[in-house]
C-alpha cells in the first residue's frame, strides 16, 4: 500500500513566529484528517527544532537539502545523518531550484539519494521538465532520464525509502498547474520507468508539485497514480495547506 503524503516545502521562507502559528494550526487539524494522509512540513533547516516541538508528533518533518558528505570541512552544509539526529524523516533531493540555481546534476542527486537512504531517511526525489522541453515533446524522456540517473544508486532494500515528486518546472510558483490528465500521464510513465528499473513501482509514492492549491488539489489527487502533493507557496498558509490535505479522497 502506497503512502499518501502532502508535504509543504517552505523554501527560504518562514520565521519562529510562523513555525509557532502555522504548525500549531496544522498540528491541531492533522488529528482530524480521516483520509490517511501523512502531513510533512519541510521548513528551512534552522527552524527544524521549532517545527518539531510545535508538531508534537502529529506531522512529519523534513529538510530541503543535504550535502553530499556526512561530515567534515564543508562550511554551511548539513548532512542526512544530522537531519536524522535532529528528528527528521524526509529529505528533499534535486528540487528544480537546486538544479537550476545551484547547478545540481542527476549524478549529484544520485549521490545524495544514496546517503539519505543509508541514513534511514526517506528521500523525496524531485524531477520535472522545463517549458521548452515540454513544448519540444521531450517531457517524458527528460523525466525518465532524471528518474533513471537520480535513482541509479538505490539498492533493492532501499526502495521503501524513496518517494518521487513530479514537478514540471514551468508550474512551480507560476500559478500554472499541469492538468490532472497530464500529471496522471506523467506519473504513469514514471511508474513504468521504475518497473523497468526493477523497483517495486506499485509501492512507491509519486507526488505532484507545481502551484497546487485548495481549488485544484481534488482533481489532481483523484488520479490513480498521484499519491499526494509537494506544495510550495500554498504551504505557507495554514488553512490553505490543511484544505489541500483534506482534498485527498479517503478511498484511494
Ligand atoms: C515547490 O516548490 O516544490 C512547489 C511546488 O512550489 P509551488 O507550489 O509554489 O508551485
């Protein structure tokens, strides 16, 4: 049975005050979700302790990035072992902002994924095509290649610690969302790539991300291969974020 996950990526936003108010609200509401959704909050690393304290175990917590080393003279970096030590369960790997702004390659993504799963944490591995790639008819092949390369170092026992997030780059923070049908088609394609790789594809959760809001979540989450969402902007609004979590159908 696949995990149903709604994860909020705060990016470089937030404060102690937001951690207190937003997580307080989400923590209070998460208990009344009756659709089996796991709520994950992924704040800037400096607020992990505040979020964990406020969450009181009602939501899971993740970090937005880790370095490709476990310790050493790498000023400014944090490791997956540190994320685990701090109480996190999830690590985002290969978000398009990391790929585009910080030059992260599929090879680097593969190295980080290997370290994350070795730490016993779950990697949420982000993939997605640019607008140019989609308009050139390359979306499926670009995403398939990101999946194959980014997950190339996952060993058979570690697939349980892999979640994928399909986030078309042109939909992130733009207000444009893939239609539910297009997102479903890409998720089905990703699942078939996972199958070809010998992964237990039917057990791996595939999240959709890219301008998900309360008013489009229901359509996206009702698709058979969409197992949840990775939410950016809307996760900074407690009520909107919880509404998105509620849109997950109880039966799927
Ligand atoms: C994201 O940053 O992963 C994301 C999907 O952002 P937004 O929801 O704001 O498009």
